[in-house]
C-alpha cells in the first residue's frame, strides 16, 4: 500500500506518511481534567503516525460533556499536556490536540452549569456516570455574548495548546457537538445572524476557525466535520449544500486541513473535496458496511484523489505499531471495547507490537 507511506505536507508539517491517528475519547483524565503519565505513554507508543490527533479536550468548564475528559483551560492542564507532547516529540512524532466543546451534550453534574447550545433543544441522549445514566437537560440558548465568549475560550485554549507544545489544534465540528449543533438545522432554530440560512449556520464555525487561526497561525489549525452524522440527536435537511458552503467559507483562511469523518457518503466527500483547496484528511467509510475502516479503504481513497491523508481510529487504538503492521499485511490486534472509556493501562497501553 505504497500511497499510505508517501510523505505529505499538512500546514507547516512534513509528515513522513499519510497515516493519521484519529481523535478517540479514552476518559482517563481522572483529576481536574489533567492527563497523566499513562496518557504520555499511550500517545508516544503511536508516534510512528504521520500525525496524531488527540482525544477531545474541552476549551472551558462548561464545554465538558463526559466524565474524566481532559481540558486545556487551566495551568495544571497545560503542564500535564506538556509531558505528552514532550514524549511524542522525543519519539519522533507530531501531535495536534482536538478542542471539543460539547454544547448541549453535557450535564450540570460535570461542572455545575447548565449546558449551552445554539437553541434550547435537548439532545435526547444521556450521560454516563458511576451512579447511573442521566438525561441531558434542556440547554440554555446562547446569547451573542455567550457566543463571543466561547470563541474567545476556543482561542485561549489554542494558545494554551501551543504553550503545551502541540504542533497545532483540531476544532471538533462533528458528531453532534457545539460547532455541529450550529451547523445543523435540526439543532439550530435561531432567528438571528447565527441561524436560519446556511450562510448563517456556518458563521459560528468560520468565526471560531478564523479567531484561532489569527491567534496561532492557520497552518496550525484543522477542522473536523461529519456530514450527515446523526450522533447525539443531530439532524440535517441539507447536508450536501451545507458542507459545500462551509468548505467555500473556510477556503480563504488557509487552514492546515479539513478532516472529514465519512458516513457512507462518498459523493458528499467528493463535493467537499471539489470546494476545499487545502489538505483533506479522511476517516473513510464509503459504505455502511465499511466500519471500522481498514487500510484498503484508505488506499482506495488516496488513489481516487478524494483525500491527502487517512485517519484511522480503532486500528490505532489496538495497534500502536500500525504502520509496521500495514507494511507486513497484518495481523492486527482487535480492540477491546470494554476498555475504551476509563480504567488503567489495560486496553490502553498494553496492546502488543509485532516486535
């Protein structure tokens, strides 16, 4: 699979291969949203990736939507992440942090506040806690001041990321979280400049991206999207037109990349690719049956020209030496789903390598 091992430029980085580790929540930041030395070991083990994108990391308190997830809005969190970036760089890797504000996908039990969202519409989903499942409450509709403050918080977290040694940041605009909630007409019922038309619904995503790019440089900024993904109660009536418009609005910013999480919608991916002039990272799922993605799916997307680099999730989780295994044609460790969220080294740093 020679295409996967060709170098590629992403922003200011020259990646030695086109294999990207996708962001995956692991819920192991048990104290004050601070990652641990085990987290540093986990990511350093996977430094042979062309680029690592970390688990979603909240830019402020109210942006937390799950227990034991890390943040980047306190001095302690920045210091903890510095140990991770030092470990990855020492192992020869490159790493972006994903900034994730979950919006309405949250609960006061996490931070003592009512979750924020573009409109006061509950997700219909639940939060896992050690005491049981809790319904997501109806969120508070964000005022214009809330929107401006949240953009400032994303920007401050991006500056913190640079201070922590990250090579860049990925803004999470997918999977039903805050940026996606603004994009989707099912969750955004606003009647002001941030709702209604497609032009208005893409405004928040573009303003966040522009502010972060102005603060740390566009070559350090990526955006993840998931067209048509119904996760967390999201619905879109105009998926293709929405994401084509978003790509057009983002194009002048010169971002490092757009990261598409595909969901059996290769035609949509092609339309985005036609409008996006920069690097496109693809988490490929060209059909409903192609989950989880395999190396051959990535090779196919590169040959077709719909992507410049390929992100895998479960394959990286279970195979810290994934490039070596792909070169060898396998075998591949199977991911232990029982250890995905929370816990210790089991199912985290104990997956065997070929060596």
